């Protein structure tokens, strides 16, 4: 086959790329992961009996702000990591903002709290299980997002896996926040952040094998 004929055949079979194809693929993965995580939450932990009253409290919505902000910024980062050569500096900075804000507020609250009560604010009553629960609820989303990322064109595999883990961890935390009873910002700043860091690490660890072309 001549070169000109080969080029003609390849060009003749081109299919237009769907608008926002990367974001749509990741959104579909998040919907699948969210459905599975919600089902897992109900099966393992049930539904809180005080949920109607809890929804009316300001603290409940403040707690949701962190995973929602992280989810939004991680989505942008993951979309960029799924495309070769996409710029990342602003995306990484945007991802860091919710974490820096959370840690700053938690630090200020601890500094304003008498020393004898600081440990209680950091540990709450569920510190032994919170991080593990969030990671567990993140696994369905992690599997779905990694599968979506595999269908894209990531060239920085470790970073792409980290982005997928960050996105999944934020969604897992969002689901767990609907159940968690802890209302202390220092608690969130330690155990919630740790959970997302772990899911990010899991994604980065499996990516070189799973996302390999």
C-alpha cells in the first residue's frame, strides 16, 4: 500500500471527537462510583435516623464544602492528566486550595482552644475507623475512574493515577460525610485529609500497571 493511499484511508475514517469527551467520560465514571458507594454505605452503615434534622444544620453543609470543593478541582486535574501535554500548574494549585483552607482553619481553631481540649477535637469518637471507612467507600469510584482514565491518553501514569485517586477519595468522603457524626474541623483536617491522601497514593501505586498502554 502506498503512503498516499494509507493517509487517505486513515483520514477518510476519522470520527469527530465528542465535545467535552474527557469530562463526560469521567462524569459517567463518577456516577457509577457514586451509585456503588451509596449502596455500600447503606449496606454497611445504614441511614442515620436524624438525617432530616442534620440537613438543617449549618455545620452539615460546611462539612460537605470540603469534599465538594476537592471533587470539583480534582475533576479538572484528572481531565488534564487524561490528555498528553495538558498544562497542570493551575490545576494542582486549585486542588491544593481546599486542603490549605481546611488545614488553616483547623490550626486556628486548635490555637484558640485550651490545650486540655485539643486532643478531643482532633480524635473525636471515631478516629479509629473514619479514615478506613472513607477509603473503603472510595474504592468503587476509584475502580470506575481508573477504567475511564484507561480509555483516555494519559502519558504521566503515576500522576494520572494520583489524580484518579484524589477524585475518587473526594467522592468517597462526600458519601461518608452523609453518615459521619463528627463535627470538629480539626478532626476533618486530620482524618478526612488522611483518607484522601491514602486513596491518592493507591491510585498512583496501581497506575503504572493498570494504565500502561
